C-alpha cells in the first residue's frame, strides 16, 4: 500500500464534487439575486452556496444508508477544495489561503448548524431569522428571508425524497428557485 495509497481516489470523491456542483448551480439561480435581493457579492454567493451545501449535507448525513456520511464528507471536502482554488485564482497569497479557508469553514459550520437547528425547530420564523442575519446581514428586503426560508424548507423536503443510489452516483436535483415563494 504505502506510497500508492496517496494517489488513490477516495471512493466518493467524484460523487462529492458532482453533488457540490449541483448545489452551486442551485445557489447561482439568478432569481435569488434579482427577486430576493441577495447581494451579488463574494459574501452573498458564499452564503447561498453554504445554504444549499448545508441542506445537501444534512440530507446525506441523516440517511440510514452507510454511504450517507461518507458522501456528506465528500461534498464538504469538494466545497473547501473549491474555496481554496478560488482564493488562489483571486490572487490571495499562499501564506494566507489557509487562514482564509479556515475562516470560511468556521462561517459555513456556524451557518449549517443554525440552519439545521432552525429547520428542526418548531419556531416557524427561526429559519427566516437565521437567513436574514447571515445572507443579508440583517438588512433584508421585505419578505425575502421568509421566501428564502420557504425555498430552503422545500429544498430540504425535495432532497429527502431523492434516492441514495442517485446521490451516491453524484446526481442531486434541486428545485428551481423561481418556482417558489412569490410565484415568480
């Protein structure tokens, strides 16, 4: 084994990148920026990617199939490999990339925990409040957090209904954002 093990792919690596790509595509839906007023900034895009990845990881992690947690880790790994690459492409120096990725990890982790707790909470407003605080930094357009919360709940339900075999093959289907909320 030894040296060759370093060059072997992890079993769920490809599926993790494909699932992550599906979450990113859903997070880039123009409707989220145009109709909900999510800031079209690095931070706003990070927040939407974090939301969609958190929903996907939650789905995978809570599945009774033994592949679920490994796939969730593969999605997480893909996300932060992409964040590292993007920072380098933006010209961030090698010495500070690690620190910036760690701050992004901490931000993602905090958001993921807040969103999961809010989805599981009996308080219907909890998710909208968490989204208003994170996505819009407390300066959300009227009704936008509630609309995004409804979409996030719908996405969570939609992901829950997807077959683990398809997910393990790297196929995740997200609802189109424009089909939710205000009927746009």
